[in-house]
């Protein structure tokens, strides 16, 4: 009996150790893949030529392929879109496929919509299907509506089917994607989804209809700037930064002396990696309201990224003068010290 207990304990210990080892090794492999991807993307973007990008997209290393997909997302040519469509359809790594799907969201054309629609409905990975649904919404293509309606319906009525939670989650994403495209068919489908027994889809449909209604109000000739800023804020919550920028730019034309509009525009451009536009918006915000702290911090971060030490220190110090106990005060002090500004 004691021997049986000992053997059982040894077996349990071996299983636990093997499981922990698998988790550790998997995490290390995942981290290595992303480090490789970032390094590869950085190298490929130094001289972005389609030939090397395509070759990297066929590499044995998933990290290199992921990096190639990241780099291709920066190219807006039709051959680049075609390469991304192929990666979305054929690559064995889900991270590569989801990156390709996201990159295709800003493209147009029947080939892109077809590739995204297929991934959204049949890919084995929930992450890839979700990325494809979001990309269909970002494409704002009328030809994407039919696929998104089917996905929304499937999630709305899903019962005890395999992958129930995933179907519901992706159905909710489809409601949001349809709100970006708009149109009578999309609105009707979203309205019907409000009757879904699944709380996530019901809530997503309600929010999507609210967003569509707000868009209609903001599109009126006499729409005011606050309405447009509210619409932009709704898009920021949905991480649709390009659309948020579009509405904020309209608001800035109506109220060109509203400092907060330019501050938010600067932040969004910064998030999207467009430092030139971010800097211009932060400058305008500072001109309109020199005592608003965050634009100074944002300018400091931009100067620091360019290794413009003196300008960065000056911006961070100005932030600390205006907001010594602000949310970014600790980071500002650390940056000043790092840059030799005492």
C-alpha cells in the first residue's frame, strides 16, 4: 500500500513538473518569436522592398514570418495586399494570420474582402476570426456586410454548440464592425440582434446602434463640435483611432480654439506612429493653452524618441512646472534624469 502511494505521488509529481516545464518553454518560445518578429520588421523596413518581404514571409521561423507581416502592413500597394492575403490563408501560425488580417483592414478590393470573409468564418483560431471581423469593419466595404450579418446572426442564436463563447464574442464584434460600415441592411441586422438572449451581443448591438445614431447627428450640416468630440471618444473606446481622428479634425474646423481637441489629436497620431502630425497638434494645443500639462509631456516623448535631448528635457521640465503632481510626473522626472537634465 505504501509502495502504491509512493508510485502515485511520483507520477503526480512528474505530471506537475512536465506541465510546468511545458508552460515555461511555451512562454519562452512565444517571447522569442515576438522578439524575432520585431527585429525582423525593423530590419525589413529600413529598405522596404517587396521581394525580401515576400521571402521573409516564407521563412521557416514563425518569428521572421510575423515580422514580415508587420512590415508588409506598412506598404499600401496591391502586391503587398496580395502577399498578406496569402499569409492569412496559408500560414500555419495564428499570430501571423491575425497580423495579416489586421493589416488588411485598411485595404479595399474584392480579393481582400474575400480573404477576410473566409478567415472570419472558417479559421480555426478565435483570435484570427476576431481580427478578420474587425478588419472587415475597418474596410468599410459594402461587400463585407453579408458576411458580418451571418456572423452576427450565428452568435445571436448560438446555443449549446462547440465554441459557444467564441461565437458569442465574435458575434458581438460583428455588431461593432457593422456599425462602422452602416447602411440599411447593417442597421436592420444590428436592431434584430438586440433581441439576442446573449447579454454580450445584446449590449454590443445597443452600443452599435447608439454609435450609428450619433454618426447621423454629427453628419448633419448644423452639427456642433461637442457632438463630434463625443463621437470621436466613442471610436477611441473601440480603438478605431483613424475614425476618431477624422471626427476630431472636423470638430477642430468648427472650434479652432479648443485646445483639448488638438491635444487628443496629438495623442492619437502619436499612438499611430505619426510623430510629425502629433508634434504639430501638440504645438497647437500648447499655443492655445500653455498651462495644459499633457501636450508638454507628449512633446517630450517625441523629442526623446528622436534623441533630441535638450528639447526633451525642456518639455518634461515644463510639464513638471505645470503639473508637479500630475499623472505623468514620475515618468517625466525619470526621463529628465535619464537624459542628464538633473
